[in-house]
C-alpha cells in the first residue's frame, strides 16, 4: 500500500473523503435528536434496526428518531470505546453468494452510553420525554426467566442487588424500570418497550418480565407499567455472524477504511412489527417493515423454520466435521434432512401466514444457509442451546405429539445436542460447550452411554418430554445411531425418511 492508500479511520471528519464505492449518509447528522434508546448494540442491531432507521433518514424523515445505544455488560466497554472514537459510525456490508460486497456507513446511532460509567445518565436519557421507544436486543437469556416454567428469576443475584433499598441500578431491568418510575412520577407519557429478540411473543415476554421486576420493587408501579406501557411483538430476521478480524481486513482491503467494529451480513432482511406503541413510532412501513396487527404467524414461521433449522444443522454438522454453516447446507444429505424437518415437522405446526408462500420461504432459507460469503460459524449456532432449543424446537415436538404428527427429525436434533454436549467430537477432539447450563448439562451428557435418557430427564429444560414414549423412542434411536454410526450416517438415514 502506498501512503495515499493507507486506511482512513472512520469518523465524522473523514466521512466525505471515503472510497466512492462506499455509500455514506446524505443527511445532516447534526439535525438528528434521540427518540430511541437501545440496549444491546451488537452486530444484529446494527445490521437490522439501525439500518432501517438509516433508510428513513436517507428519505429525509425520522430525524426525531435517532438512536442512543446503551451497554450494560462489562464486555460492552469496547463498544463504548469504538463508538466514541468513530462518532457512532460503522460500516455495514451486505455480502452476496457470488462474492460481491455492498457497503454503507450507517449514521442512525448518534449517542452511546455505557451504564457502568454513569447509570444516572442512562436513566435520565430514558426518563426524558424526548425518548419515546426503548428497544432491546439483549439475547434470549437476557430476559431472566426460567425456560421450563416461564417464571421470572427473582433470585438472580443481579436482580436481588438491584432491588435492594437505595441500590443504583445495574441491570437492564433496574435501569428501565427506574426510568419508567420517573416518567410516572413526573406525570409523563411512558415510552414503549420494544423487544427485537428471537423469542416467541417477545413483546409479551418483555411485558411479563419487566412488570414482574417492577412489582418486586413496587406493586403499584408494576400495575401501572402493565396498564400504561406498550410492549409490541416483533419478528426480526437477518443472519448476522459475529464480526471477525477478517471482516475488518476485508473493509481495509476493499475500501481503505479502518473500522474497529464493522458488520457483515446477508442481503436478506425482514422485520414484522406489531403496530402498538405508547408514544408514536417512526414510519417504518416506508422502508419495507411489515407493520401488522398480529405478528404471531410470522414469528412462528421464523422461529420454527429458520431458527429451529439452525439447530437442526449445527450439532450434526459440527460432529460431522463441518465448521462453517454454508458447508453444512451445501451437503446434499443435510439439505435433504433440513427439507424433511421443515416440510413435515416444522411447517404443520404453523398458523396461516398472510402473503407468504411457505414452500418458497423454505427454499430461500436453504439458499441463505448456503451463502459462502457470510462465513457464519457452526459453533455460533451451537452456543446457548439451553436458551434456544426450548423456545425454537421443543414447541414443534409438543405440537406434533399432540396432533400425531412426525417428530423423528426434531427428536434427532435433541439427540445431536445431547451428543455434542458430551464435549468431544467424533475424532476425539474437545468441544467447547458454550451454554449457561454447561456445568449441569455436560456431566449429564457424559453419563448417557450408560443411562441413555439422562439428558432428556432434565425437567428444567425438557419438562415432561421424558414421559412421552413416542418422543423417547425416536430420541433413543438417534442417540444410539450417533454413538454407533456417527452424525453423517444418522443424517443420511433421516434424510431418506
């Protein structure tokens, strides 16, 4: 590289001089005011919600709906530093299957606050009437409820600490509820709490968990929040792998831009949003958001076809030696297995989805999974399984059992998770099992060669499925096949149906 080609650091002062191949905001960011406070500024938020707001701003609209990002966890300190150095700007690259990149600098995030630095600033930002939406991508595990019972975990030490008299809030629950309490005390209109996480009925889950926390603090406050605050449901979809060093290197090589936290994602994006807001909303329908009265048909479609299919491929794929998602999806046996799961097990549990051809949707999913440019890792899909499997796959099993439908593929996915959780692959290499219940699940999984139902006997995760003979039979067949024949042979047998 010559001196003239040295990468340029990304910030407001360098924006106009960037490579012409990169699209940049045409709007004046100085005119934007904050209307949305967002908890959890990771890759998905920046590829999805922030992108949609950027589109609106490009249309010359929604200048009162700028985003203030908030970090709560210790790991968010790095995002604070990047956002500060880059004036909250970042590159978003859509990477197509043919290898082409389309890159834009996103300008809709205009502030970033790190709660451990100044919790009062975060609370007052939300308590200010200018903030009309508080949105969330805090992951499935961030809602602090028991996967089996759905009950809010009041014994979580962080929750207990936030509820102590005079405590300075440190959790998302503590910060948001304190801000709502101030809005109430000042006689103001409450903001909307908008979940953008991959949870069925995510708005209802947010309502239940935030009101549960509020009632532990003050029963009347909890009742007020349940009565006055809107918690719209939403369905969000865009495969966005974690940023890797290669992502930054690609941005440097292609555009001579030094972006400390770029985002690369697939071209496909979808957002279905319930039209239920306390204090107004941006005109998101103008940028292809589906604003509807009922999100449930769309969210079931996504959770039980896309998300559950991710689980269907990841454990089998990892055990078979694959490390990238597109490699699994391009394997004909795996593609046939996924098709069987989607058409014969997942799809029968769905409600009618207005305007959607499910067969075409399923074909699109296989195309998206097969995109080599995304380079999504199998390990990412294997993580946090005790949060994901109960929400995405087990409802399919229960629904199919209730209607005498097929369950062989879904039961086999559970078995593949159990086999993966033993912590060694088929070559004897160690597996890093990333799961909040790791310390419980790994020892149980390692007992299952002698006690084959040990894993599914964990009622905290599986409820009463161990009492369902048809499920147990299908599960035990798959687990035995995994132990004796291996992942690929098991997938091939299931693919043939």
